[in-house]
C-alpha cells in the first residue's frame, strides 16, 4: 500500500501482520480523495480506528494541517508511530492509543475540533453508532465539518444524528463510503 498523491506520493505504508488490520484499498482512497478535492487542504483531521493510518497519511500528503490518529491496538499504534517518524511528520501528528469512544470525551475536554472525521471500524461492529451517539461527538466537528465512514457493503442503512446530512454514498466492491456534512446551525 502506498500514498497516492501529494508530497509523499509513492511512499510505502506498512501494514502490521497478525493484527487484523484491514487497510482501505488504494482505489477506494483515490476515489474518496477525488470527491473531497481541496477541502482537505489545511484541515484538522481525526482518524478513528486508524489501523495503518492510510487515510490520515494521505490527507497530510495532500495538505491537511494536522491529524490525530486513534488506535487501540498497541502493536498497530506502534507500527503507525514508526511510519509517522519515517515520514518526518511528528510535529503535525498525534497518536492516541485509546478506545475510540472514550477518546471523544478526552478530545472534547481539550477543546479540539476537526474539519474531517474518518471512521473505519471493524466491519459488522456497532462502533460507528457508539461513536456518533456519544454526547461529545457533534462538538468535535467544525461548523460544516465532514464525517467519512467506511463500512462493509450490505450492512443496514447508517443513520447519523439529526445534526448531520448525508452528502455522498458509493459502493466500491465490498466497501461502502459515506460522507456526512455537519449542518452549520446545529451543535
């Protein structure tokens, strides 16, 4: 797996073996960043269930201002940390080795806000709903911020709280990408 475009184009993203990490396919990432366009530039990004960090690393390569990676698995988080060091981007990256749902309150207590939140939890889990149901979640997004969800095709329809509207949905083989927009008047 490699970075597709930007300043790190062609750089390899290693995937730790034996951790159950399911990296986002290059073609799916390429399609997603095509849809996002320039909205990534300067954005503060939160990648929950980070795994290899492919989304956040691609975002940084394409001009994102910063990324907070959240990965609970120690071995996977350490591999991501090595990748970040090899890219020389420690100054604009934080890696939190925590449960994603508990992390939301920590970030909210710190006053952090993000323009883009990306979630790719283990397929067939209820973790997306656990995240979006958290009282802290809506406040982590900037007005008009984006929530991007990668999930398994064929799962039941995903409903986010009323503060969010679906902007995009597309199937890529066994994967569905959905982009939700935070409505500017809602908290």
